[in-house]
């Protein structure tokens, strides 16, 4: 709900001395105080709005009003920016290299300059009208009797209390999960004390059902002397939980908590017990600690916790956490058909079964959805009615949506206001897609959920914290994490969770068009001009240019505009009128140029031009985009030199696909872009004269302290002295050299003290590798296609020819040895067509150096002339677990299991793969 965002933006007008006319200032203060009243009851209103149509309608009115206030404040700030930029440009003495800094300084004094820029009469009329509308919304609020945040009555009425009873015949698809958990509950061991096992998963997945099945299993009954089932829910009431364990929950007064917990301790002492705490929500360890401390039984005692949040499981001090997976389509069909077909004749079942199986697939493994679908379908008898259910999105099936979304809404309402906003904006995504976390951050910035005004590292950490909180609560499903880059996370949103996001965001004015399928939501009255004008997030894929243009000119309130693979050959001049726009994605769009009016988008934060292969130039006024934080230009093959004003974009955080060299931009443009962070992608084209040497020095990459990853793609000849002076960012962790064509590697490559990942590809002119063994933090090394290399010598390890010559060779402890590649875990050499020898270390060196003590995996692929592996080196790498040899005939012949002469040399490696 954008109420919280509006409060944040209104606060400076109330707290600072803003030069407004008296009535207008009073109106803004009134807006602020009235919004604070609404904020107090918003949590209860959002909870009830899922099932109460009148409350939902009230919330939609409030949302629309909030957006209008947000737009008004945005327009005020934009007018400030516009007039200050115009004044600076008109001044002949302005040094354009500092335009962004000057404007930023002027914007900081926004509130004192307000009276000179904004029409105060117009402001007074706007705020007066908005106040009158808010008064009506407040008046309507009173009839709902909302409870304030923190009230004891908040949120409890919609939760259904669980019991320990279960019908085992209705439990499907959990045999493996049950066996695994039984093993954890019944395992014998030397442990002392009580072990906590947590079962984690989103609402409606069947955690309680599985816990009930475990609780009533005959093995459990036999193993535990004492069993107790407690429905915990929210709030966490330690007094009620204690009384339930004692079996006297109905007793009105059981004394002070201290006495109650002492009775619990006496009750469980000397017994092997199982206590199930179902549906735990608290993240406050201080609530749980006193109760946990008194649950001390015999060894083998267990506490089984069910919760929706992995964070809760950690707070509970879980020794084991089991993440519950989704059911198969077949199991969903078993649940659905068991309910929907009850009492039907065989002929009816046969007629409906084909459609029913497809409906079960819509449940996407969620048992609650299968039960709800089955219950609804039990009252629908015709094939056409079942087909309607199959064709309809979940949020349009009222009976199913009410039950499923009610359960999901409990998790949603438990989120903070910021996390609610971060989740609801995910309605912009299509189903089934993999999403990159970094792209999600850009959307959060565009919607104002992260601030582009804060230091870049703080913004990233806040975004990561928000993401992890949502992932731990099962709103996101992490598909892949990069062990070497915590920001490189790919995730998905479960289809039904995505339906829920669409449902709660129907009033968010999110509009999606896809030429390959029907729009995912906002389908009612979509085409009305009034609705188009209210759209704040607009996404289109595979749409014709004519259709797009008819929409674009009316998107006056849009914040996020994403056009992907659309046949748009010209971006309309009216794009410059979309003053609220923060995020503009033009991916795979065949536009040859961008209109100059684009530079009027002073609030633009992200400009994504990936795949715009026909784009030949950026507009000359690009320096006016002073809020631009991300400029992405991957595969813009025709794009040449950027306007010189590009160097003024000192607020840039991300730059990708920046071409430098002959016929492209100057590398020195990067000199003042010291806020660049994360990944920097540069394309180097023919940098082979003295001017390029000067530009490389001017780039001052060594001042880019926030850059963690650098990609250098070579698309022409680059002089080695240019590479030598191109000093690297001091905190660099990942380096990729693509198509490196110098005859040797730059001097600085062995001085990257924080480098963790090095990827070298298509390096055809170098005949040797540098002393990479000197890199103290390197964890992964991949070298691909070095056709000129014949031998890897000990210089690769960082070992000189005369090592040990000046010192006495004597046995020494591993702690006193010099370590080479101390952190390296993965080593891969691929496509070395001329490589013949990998020099081994000498026997004398074994007592002096420690080599690759952490190495976990080696890959040798397509190295047909390599005759042998370094045997002593392999013997020293005791941590080696995986060795892969493919398409390397001489090695395969020598080390093949059972037939190779030197199989015994590598036999100690646990996993050897030869092909």
C-alpha cells in the first residue's frame, strides 16, 4: 500500500520550513496527520480486504488517492529539476562536467527554493481538493471498525485452529517426507537434551497434515512416553502453551509464569517426549527462550515445529530444518478427485476426468488448492462448467480464491509495510519465468521501495535483506545461488503465489500485454482511456509498433515501462512527457535512434537497451539524466561513440556493454564515474596508439572501489602497455577476459588480492600463463582456448627456478611452508589444442611449498596433446574430490580405470569421470 510511501514523502513538508502559502501548508499538515490515522488500521484493513468486498473497495479508493498525492509530489520535484537544469545550461560559464553535481546540490535545497518554482496557487488548490477526498475516505473508514496495529483483536479471527487428528486415507505424496522426518524424530544417538526439528514451507502445503501423520504414527506412540500437540499461531502465548503441555488449558488462573514453567519442567523431566508446536510465527527469541529452557527431557526427546518461515525455524534454534516440497500433479489429482467425485456415478467420472486432470495441474503441487478446487467442483456437474474452471485464472474463481488467498494472506499480512510493497510489485512478472534478483532491485528502485539517494552499498544491503526475508517466508523460490557472488541469485515465484500477487495488486494499475498469450491481469475494462492513464507499470512483449504507440502516448503516470521483442521501429517524441518514468526497458527493439525528448526524463533510473542491434546513437542530451543509475547496452552492435556528456553521469551504478577505442567512446569518460558498483562490462576496440594509453590512465579504474566484477571483451587489437596502465578496481572479486589478444598478460593480474574468480577465454596469442598461484583469495580458475600454449610450467604456481637455492632444504611443518593457490577450489583447462606438458614440481619442492590445499575439482577437456598430469602435485592436493578428463586421448589412455598404466596415480580421487 503506497500510503507508507506518501507519508515518507510528505514528512519533509511537515518537518521543514517549506515556503508554502499558509492554507496550503495547513492542508499538507492535515494530509499527513490523517494519513497517520489510516496507517494505524491499515494492517487490519488489508487482512479483511481479501474476503470483504466493501473493505477491498475502500482500500482501492485509498490507493488511488495515495497515487495521486505521490504524482503531485513527483511533479513538484520534477519542476525543480527541470528549471535548475535549464538555468545551468543557459549559463555560458557552466562547466558541463559538473552539471550533475550542481543540480544535485540545488535539489538538496529543494524545500527552500520551492516558492520560486512551483505555482503556489495551483498547489493550494490541489492540496485542498485532495484533503476533501481524504476526509470522505476517513469518514467511510469508521463504519468498518478496524483494529489498530498491535491490538489483541488483530488477525486472530481468520485462523483455523489445528488439532492432532488426521484421516490418513486423505494424505497423499508424503511417504518420503514422512520417512525422512521419522528418522530424525526416532534416531538414537549420544545427544544430550532436546532436539528441535522444524518443518518449513508456505501456507497450504500440508505441513500440519504431515505433522499430524507423524504424531499419530504407531512408531511415534511407542517411542515417546509423553506426546503433546499445541496449536501456537500468532501471537506466541507462552502461558497458553505451557498450560496445554500440562493438560489444564481450561484453568483460568495457573499462577505466575515462573511457577507455570516450573510445573512444565517437573512434568517433562525424566520422560522422553514429543511436543508438536504447530504454526509458529514469532521471530522474537525472548518469547521462546523461557519455554525452551524448561523443556528438558530424557535424551531422544523432540520438539517438532511447523512454520512458514525459515527465519522462524532459525530463531527457534532448530537442529534440523526440512523444507517441504510441492506435490506431484498426480497427487493433486488424487486429492481433487477424492472430493469432487464423491458420490458421482462412473459415467460422470469418465466424462469429467480428462478436464479434471488438467485442472489438478493448475494447483501446481499445492494441496490446499487441490482441496479447494475439489470442493468447488463437487457442486459443478456439467463438462462446460469444469472447462470454465480450467480456462479461468485462479483469482477469478471466487470460492477457490477466498480459501487459498485467505491462507496466503496470513503470511502477507505478517510482512512489514516495506516487504508488502516489495512483494506486490512482482505482479509485473509473467508466470513460469526465472527472475534475476538484480533486476528485481531495479524495479524496487523504480517504485520507490529502495532509495537511489542513499549510498550504493546501503541500497544493495537493504535490497538483499528484503529479498532474503521474502525468500525465507516462501514468497520466492531460489533456483540458483552463485557461491562467488551473493548478488547473483536466480529465483522463481510459484504460480499460485503469482496469482496472489496479481490479486492484491489489481488496484496497483499494472498492465501486461503479451502477443503470444492473453494478458495475465488487468483484463476488465483494460482498453478504457481512463484506465490506461492510471497505469504505473506497463509491460509488453511481441506487440506491434502501431498498437504500442497508441498506448505509450497516454501513459502519463507510468513509473515502469518494459518493451521486449516488440516491432517498434520508432520511439514517439511523446516519451519525454512521461515525467514519472523511472525504469525504461527497450530490449530487442529495432529502433535506430532514441528521440532527444528522452532526455527530459529527469527521474529515469534504469535505461536497458540490451539487444537493440540497430541502435546507432544515444541522444546528445544524455547528461541531463542526472538520476540515471543503470545503463545497459549489451549486444548493441551498431552503437558507436556515446555523447561526451555521458561522462557527466557521475551517479551511475551499473554500466554494461560500454564500447571504447577506435570508432567508439573514450575510456577516459569513466574518470569521474566512481559510484559504479557490482559488475562493469567493457568492450575494447582497437586500442593501439598513444592516445589510447592516455585514455586508459584517465579511466582511473583503481578509484572504482564499489566494483566487484569486471568483464573485458576484446573486439580489436589492444596494446599490452595500454593493458598495463589499466589498473584494476581495488576490491575486484571476479575478472573475465574474453578474446584477450595480447602476447602476454598485464602486470597487475597477479596483484589482485581480493580476486575470487578468474575466467580467461579465447586467449590465442599468449604462450604461457602468469604466476596465478600468488593470488591469495582465488577460488575458481577457468582457462578456455589457449591455442598457442605448449607448456604450463612452475611459474604458473608462482614458483621460481631458484626457489630454495638460498635456504636449507629440511623437513618443515605445513604451517611454515609457502602456500600457492591457498584458496583454489576449482580448476578448469579446456580446448588447449597445442598443450603438451604440465610441469610437475620437484621432490625438493615438496618440503618447501604447499600447493592448492583446498582444491576440490579439476577439469581437463579437449586437450588432445597433453601427455601426463603432474603426479607429485596431484599427490599434494589431498582435498581433491572430482577429476574430469574428456576428449583428451593421450590422458584417457594413460589414466583409464582398469587399463591405464597410471590409473593408480589418480585412484585416490573419489570421483573420476573419463570420456
